[in-house]
C-alpha cells in the first residue's frame, strides 16, 4: 500500500506531528477492529497497535504500551530501554496505573534530558490502550489519583523538554466521553476518529483471510 493510499486519519496524524502542532493523539471510534497493515512484503492483518508500530512509528527507537491488564510492555527497543540507568531498580514494572505512568514519565524525561545534554537521541512513544480505564471520566466525582494521572498525561503534551523531543503519545478509546475531561479538552491534544473500514478494505481483508 503506497503512502498515498494510507487512511486519511493517518495522514492527518503525521501532518500534525511533523508540523509540531502536537505530540499527543486520542484515537477513538473503531479502535478495536482488525486493520490492514501495509508492509514492504505486502499486506497483513493486525490491530491498531500493529498499524501504529509498523506504519506510523517505524523510525522510533523505543515503543512502549500500557494497559491495566498487561502493564507496561516493550513493543520495540528493549535493548535501548535496558540502558536506562533506572531500568534495573524499576524491575519489574508496576502494573498499578499511577506508578506505571510515573515510571513512563521518568523515562520520557530521561530521554529528553539525555538529548539536551548532547547524548543519544532516543525517539520514544507510548500507546495507552483502553485509556478510558486508566483515566476515566469521573463526572462530578473526585479521585486524586485519577486526576493526578490526567495531569501527568497533559504534561506529556506541554512540557517543553518533551515537546522539543522526538516523542509521541497515543491514547486509544472507543468513546471520547469515557475519557477524563482534563485529557479530552486539553488544547494540545488532537482527536482523530478511526472510521469503519471502506468496502475496498473489506475486499482486501477477505482476500487475505481466504489464502
């Protein structure tokens, strides 16, 4: 699949990131479906995370993900991550949301500070799966831990050291209304809706599954 044939939302995402308009994206809508992932070897079937890692983020050195069930997972760049001075003392990574987000924040700031000091440039990104379960919309309720996590996520998109670093953050959720208002209404966060597949996509999908 040539770059020109990529879905419109991915072009918008790439344009926003490359123009430095934002480094934080909420992907909502059809985020749990299967996707056609275009590789040099041809199309394969995967999920949205596969599409992000293989199509949108191939130039990134470290790709991490987090969800309540699996905790922090290293999708790419495990060797690079293991060179982080705090790596050993942090093992095993906590699955608890606030502790996990604090670990991620610590690593992102380490990467940014390393580059500013003239060291290695580590291109890093994180994918927060089912992000509405990590920082849910509380309505009128008050939960200091959830509010603190929402503020941390906001800082990923506003902290100068991170906005000037090759860093990106993706929050996946089916419904925007389920996600914490502090994150959803942050002016530095882009909302991109993942649509249902086009008929041409379904044709390619059925062709692949029939092999």
